[in-house]
C-alpha cells in the first residue's frame, strides 16, 4: 500500500499531499474490495508509526463502507477499532467530530450508531480534558439527532424508520459509563474538579434530551416504548449525578448562571415536570415538603409553556400536568392574588385557545375538564375575577356560555345557608352581571353565533328572578338587577326582530330561487340568467346546497322563537314579583 521510504518518513516531514494520498490509497482498497488487505496493512507492526500519524484520515472511508455495504463489514469494523486504539486520541476525536458535523441527512442514525462505541474507546484513552470532550461529543450527536423526525404512534416507534429510537438507546449506553465515573465505583459522589465538569456536561445532555426528542414523544408508563425507556434513563441519571429535581424545577430561575442551556431550559423543565408529577418517574426521590399550592404555582410556568404550543404532544403534556397539579389543591382555596401572576393569567388564556381553536376533539374535551377543575379550586373572589377576565377576553360564545353557567352555580351556592358572599350575592355581583347581560355588537349581534351565551344568560336571569328577593334586601342590588334586565331584554328584542326579518327574507329568497329552478326545465337560457342574478344577491348562504340552506334558515327562526318565549317568561316572572310586592 505504501513504499518503504514513505513508511520511514519522519512525522514532521509529512505534507498534506501525503495525508491525501494515504486516504486515496485506503479508499481504493475499499472500493476494490480489498478490505482484508487494508486491515492487514493497518495491523502490521512495521506500519504502526504511519498508522499513528495518518490513520485518522481513513476513518471517513471506513465508516462509509460500514454504512453502505453488507460485505467486508467485519474487516472494516476491525480496522476502525484498530485505529481508535492506535491513532492519537486528540486527533482522532477531532476527525470523528468532523464526521458527525458532516453527516448526510439520510445517514444520520447509521453513522451515529456506528460511531458511538468508538467515541467511548477514544475518550477512555484521553489523559486530560475528558469532561470537555464528552460535552462536545454529546452536543454534536444531539444536534444531528434533532434533525430526525420523532415517532409518535406505536407503529411509527416500532418501525423506527429513521433510527431515532436506536440512537437514543446508543446514547443512553454511552453516557452510563460516564455516570459511573461521576458517582464513583461505590456509588458515592466524587468532588474532583474534573468530575464536577463531567457532571455538568451530563446534566446538559439530560436537559437537552428532555427537550429533544422527549418533549415531542408520547410518554406514558402504560406504553413501555423505546422513548419511554430513554426518558426513564434520563430521569434516573439526574439524581445519580446529584442534580436536585426540586432545584431544577422550582429554583433554577433564581440562579444567575443556569446549569443548563438557557434557551432550552424552560421546555426541558416542562418535560421534566410532566415525567415527575404526571408519570411519577423517580417521584420517590422527590422531597415531600412542598405544599400543593406551591407546586401548582411553580408548575404553572411549564403548563403555560406547553399550552402555548400547537403540537399535540405538548398540549397533552400541558393538560395532564395542569390537571395533576390541581388535584391535590383543596377546593375554593386559591386566592385572588395568584391571578395577578403572569403564568396564572396566560395559562388559562392558552387553555381557552385549546378549547376554541384546537381541531382535536379529545384535547378539547380534556381542556374543558381542566378548566372546570381550575375554577373549582379558586376562592369566591378569585372566581369572580376569573369569570370577569374570561367574559372580556374569550370572544367565543361556547366558552362564555360555560362561564355563565358557572356563575349561575356560584350564585345558587351563595344563596345556601352559611355560604353567603358579596362576590356572587351582593353589590360586587352586579359588575359581573353587567358583563353577562351584554350584547357587545348591540342590535347587530349575530344571534346564531351567540346563541349559547344568550340562552345561558337568559337562564341565569330567570333563575335570579325566580328566587326570593330576601338575599338582596339590604342593598340596592334588586333594583339594579331589574334595570339591567330591562335594558338587556329591550336590546335583545330589537336584535331578534332584525335577525328574524333578515332570515325570513333569506328564506323567501330561497323559495323564489326554487321556483326559478323549476322554470329552468322549460326555459333553460332565460332561467339561467335569473338564477345567476338571485345567487349574487343572496351571497350569504349561496355556497350551501338548497336543502342545507333551507334547514339553516328554518333552524334560525326556531331559535329566535325559543329566545323570545324565554324573554316573555322572564317578563311574566318579573311582573308576578312586582304584583306581590317582592
């Protein structure tokens, strides 16, 4: 492969051309199928000087052979193993890291799986700065792994088409030996400076792994998937390297210099909180001294982070963490001061976005359950403030109707003996009722889109009027309630009248349209011109089929009748109360 003169050339006299020629000769052997000959050359005792000096350049062609061909793999693997034990470890690491940086997207998992065992061999040969090199390697490997799609379903994970699961298993095995270095053979923590640096690098690896790929994956203890096993390895590693879970989750923001990559730490900690509190991984190592309210307050930051995402995996974790964090909190115990915290405002608003915008039914269903659970935990004043906030900000009739229903439940509860409070019975309640009995667009309000909220508002109004006046007797609330009722019903009647006129006209136009289409059979040309004219005039529902148009218009008119009958009943109740002096 190389003549005697070149074998004996002193290392300082070697030129870049010599390295390139050596690489070309090695590549030619591999291309020609002479894998055995190349291995024999590399193992020959007489060639160890040149192999030590220039062997690094053969790592790339050898690795490509391992990835791309089935024959001669044993020879290539043996050659790579020999180089990792012979070449200078510092130079070899640089070569291997460069190979990682230059990986083709289609060969990421194959290259990583092939390289990881050799990284370990080279690292163990280093005499100093081992921890820093471990950090460089893990960071480089994770950057490449982040380019691979994360399998989500059982089928995708079982197929592992892109090799992400296999790579994660390889990385878990790779880091385990260094965790043992940090903990010491007998499991006790070693405080040497080098071991401290290694501990920090392993912590960064764990936190990056929690963000990518674990935050994207479905992680459930009932489903012992490959990524679940990787997640449990990460969670076991953290306490093993003396990383305090409570410090990471609850107090990391108080530190000026974070132990983890700042740009990624919040998402990483969100995944950590999910695995700890929802899936209970390593929960037995977590201190039991924190109150449920404190845990909720700290987790709200992560809940907010997860619910602000559009990804199903993030939303599932956010909803589950929200529910789990609320479970241990006593009902009616969360003070209004908590709502002043940024996360206690934004997390419910993100939850509202899930309820109104998320296309996945199971997430909306879970979201509604979490919303009710959150409401249950608020004290009376906090409920009052939260309801006001949601009515002002939601801009969605379905959410607003749900809030109004909760308001009615709170008023009913407040009327029971011993439960009286001003937030749902006294003067403070009027400011909330004013928001409920409101049509933001006035007479122009779209009654069909607002139907849920309007019907719940009328039901609340009827409930208030049916109940005895005594709870309000010491204040002017009853008179103000009557005034709000009168103004609301007056505007609602105007709105119903305008809407009924509009939809009746639409229905009449649709019937005319049907007559025109019947004439089309007798006079196609003339009918076509007329239909075109009518369709342009009735553009509001013209994209529907005539049958659907008819159904929608008839339903609208029935809805208006229902609203009007409820209004009439409310007026009758108010008149009865007035006549009997209530």
